[in-house]
C-alpha cells in the first residue's frame, strides 16, 4: 500500500472540520481559541503536505508553515491577554453574556 | 511502496489525530479540551517528522506544546474552576455546528478525492539540513526569507508590548 498525499490531507480535513464545529458550538472564549488552534494546525499540515508531495525541490510550504506557527503563537498570547482582561472586568468569559463593548 | 512499519505508524498517527481532535471539541471539561489539543499537536509534529521536515517538527513541539498549551492551561486555571462542566449544548446550536462541519467535510473531501495529483507516490527528497534552513531563512536572494523573518521579529515585539499593556492592572 502506498501512502499518498490524500492520506495526510483527509485527517487534516477532519481536524479542520472539528475546529469549525467547535468554533460554532462552543461558548467559552478559551474553548473557541482551542478550536481556532485546531484549524490553524490543519492548514499548516496542508501546506507541508503540498510542499512535500507536489514540489519536493522547494521549501516554500515548510517556511510558510514555520511563519504561520510564529504568528499563531503571537496571536494566541495576545488573545489570552485580552481574555484575562475581560475576565477581570466582567467575571466571566462566556460569549453570550459579553454584549457590551465597555463595562 | 512504503514499509510495513511506516504504514502502521501512519495509521496510529492519523487515528490519534482524528480521535483527539474530535474529543477536543466535544468534551465538556475545558482543561481536558486543552489536553486533547496537546495530543493533536503532537500528532501533527509526528506528521512533519514522517515527511522529513525535522526542523519544522521540532519547532511545532517547542512552540505549540511548550508554549501555547502552557499558556492555555494557565488561562484556563485563571478563568474557570477546574472540574466545571460546560453547560449542555442546545440542540439548535449543535445542529448548526454539525451541518456546517459536515457540509464543509463533504465539499472539500469531494474536491480532494477527485484530484489525481493527490494520489501520486511520495517523490524522493533529501531532508533539508540545518544549514539549508538557516541560509534560506536569513538570505535575501530568490526564494529566501530575510524580510518575513524580520517582519515576524517586529510582530513578536509588538505582541510582547501589546500583551503587557492589555493584561496589566490599572
């Protein structure tokens, strides 16, 4: 049996769809951020798989995934700072109860 | 033709990736969701290693497992009581979520399996060594990445300052 590109793309696709499901259904902001990380990771896997299977002599996909990881880390750190600040002001992080911009 | 060992390895990794990512979005305890996310990220790192991108796999483990998941765990412990269950989903929101996810799965899955290019065998490639990675990251020639590298360093600086300003006590 030959492991081709689609064998890696299908688990990544399922991971992305899990992220979509979680982002729609979850109400806790940190749980939504977890779903977002799942989606970002699925996209990283796709970049690397396309690079490895379709253009093995180049390294664009690998470096794109590398920069995506760096930006995802920065974005998560900032999002968690904002979430903790919201928690301090509103005493909860449920998106349904956060309907005012200013407390 | 792949060896039996790499096929077994592939199935372990693919199954754990699928199972843990489903569990990360369906469990009702938020700390468990973070733990399942950690396992999913490890599975992704193993995929990078299996595809010969050792440096990327190491970065994935160091940044995601070592940095982001720890941040998640701290944020969860600061904002909720461990052991709390999330409220049960209403059937309305669950229906919307399942329909959205399944529709996306079907459309994208159909697009994937109808492309012949994704069924070609893995071409030969020598794994990029550290010297190549470093020269590509810090060179300014064709297909080299000095400018994005510097842009990311400015982004990280802005992120540090932003994090301090947003989270400090007033």
